[in-house]
C-alpha cells in the first residue's frame, strides 16, 4: 500500500516537472523568433549607423564645413598648448640636488617595504610619524614649508607667485576653452545631421580637428605626509594639493614670515585673485598691447603680466602689472627667453 502511494507520488511529480518543462520550452520557442529578430535589427542598425557616419565624415559637406571653421579650431588648439605650458610652470620645490645615497632595507620581513622604498625616492612624499601626519592635516601650509624645506625668502615667494599666476590663468583658460569649443559646436550644430551630433559628438569633435583637451586638475602638485607602521599594517596619509586656494594661502603665509624679517616692503603687493581682477578691471579688460578686449572676443583669456619681468628684478606691484591677452603674453615670453 505504502509502495503504491510512493509510486503514485513519484509519477505525479514527474508529470508536473514534465509539464513545467514543456511550458518553458514552448514559451522559449515562441519568444525565440522575436528575440532573434530584435537582436538582428539592433545589429543591423548599429552597423548601418556606423557606415552612415563613416560616409558622412568623409563627405565633401563635412570636409567643407571643417575647412570653413579651421581658423577657430586652430585658435582653440593654440590656446590649449598655451594652457599646457602654463600648467608646467611648477618645478619641484625640493628639487635641489643633495647627492645620492643608497638605501638598503635589511629588515627580515619585507612586508610592503617595496612601496616604502619607492616613496622614499619621491621628493613629494615625506615619511613621518602618525603624529606629524595628523598635525600636517591640521596646519597643512605650515607643515609643508617646514618638512619640504621651503625657504622663507623673497625669491621663493616670487616663484610661488609666478606659479599661482600661471595656474590661475590655466584654470581660467580651461573654462574659456571649453566655452569657445562649445560655442563653435553650437554654431555649426545645424549644419551637422542631428543623428550624428547626438550619438557621435566626441567623434565630431575629433574629426573637426580639435585636439584632446585635458580639463582635469591633475596637474596640481600634491605633497604627501605618509605614516606607515614598522610592520606595514597600519598607515595614514595627508595629501596637500597645491591648487589655487592653497597656493594663495602659501604666499600669504610666506609673505607674513618674510615681512617679519624684512620690515621694508615697499610697494610690493601679493599676486592674489583680488589683485588680478583689480588689474584687469583697471585696464578695462583690454590687452595693453593689441587692445583686444573681451567685448570683441567673448572667450578671450586675459593674463596678468609683469612689465619688468620678475627675472629682471621687477616686483609684483600695481604699477608693474598690466593686462595682456594670452597671445601677446605668449609672444612676450618667447621674446624674453630669446634675449
Ligand atoms: Zn594682445
């Protein structure tokens, strides 16, 4: 009796499973065709779209458009290389050559030691105790000067002011370059098929001849205080990024300390954002050399120039500063380097 019951149960279970499998199979075979068709349509549309865009980019219509606006694109690319030069204005502050010494790690457990050895060669990383690391995060500028041997003199202050002036121009330049590129694209957007502009904007930018612009702020130098425990198990890090804000704090800090030692400051001013804007506004947002202003060229990058260069003994003072457009400033820089 019991055996019969088990047999019947088994048969029922098998029947139910067979029924479910049959339903699944019929549903799948029913859907197989539509799914296949959808995939086929998708593949075909992607394929035909890439053929279409390929033909479009090679068409005389696109090439004519490209040559019509070549001048503006070249201007953007020139501004981009100028910005890249500005970004390189920073030279490692502790790059002074103290000679070379060999470091041998004789510890028994070389756990994470390799990383430690790499970082010790990097002038922008300072290995320290956990306490120093914590204090550095509370008073970054003070600790930066103290532990990275930034000398408290006018020449250091001048170099940081130059870096700040260049970085500030680079940041503003990035913004203006982005606006200029967008406005060029906006002006021609009606001449480019909507489908191409919508799905292939990056390709349009590249095919028109715009270089790849780097709008990131990765160029800001970073100084790091790092603590790694002897075993390498616990660690802490404090990064100090020399961005516009920190550079400005740094020159204020240096200025205060130098003022303390040197009481006669003369007419010396500090290259702050307020001063830069003041000079631009005084010069009516016009280039003092070619008279071009932001009224004629909306996205014109205006820079602050030392009339007598710092390298020739000029100082940062209102009467030694003038507004120049980036093109004139670039030409001036090249002329001074060649003399
Ligand atoms: Zn100019």
